[in-house]
C-alpha cells in the first residue's frame, strides 16, 4: 500500500467514525477489527497486530 493509499484509507476510517458518532465508535471499531481479522486469516499475525495496537495505549 502506498502512502497515498494509506492516507485515503485512514481518512475514510476517521470520516466513518465521525458519521457513526462518538457513542457508536467503539462498536464500529470492534466490527471493523473482526472483519479485518477474518480477512487477514492468520491468528499469529492478528495477535501481533492486536499487541502492537495496544502498545502505548493506557486504560
């Protein structure tokens, strides 16, 4: 994926989260994650991505 494509995809993700609203953003992200995990089709890759996404995010 090129930098331009990455920017396009990220922009669409942000716009969609704005459209669904703050209250629905967690459900949207969970659904997106499940769809992406299914498309990736590799548990090890998916687990590493989950770990990487969680790095630096405090709860």
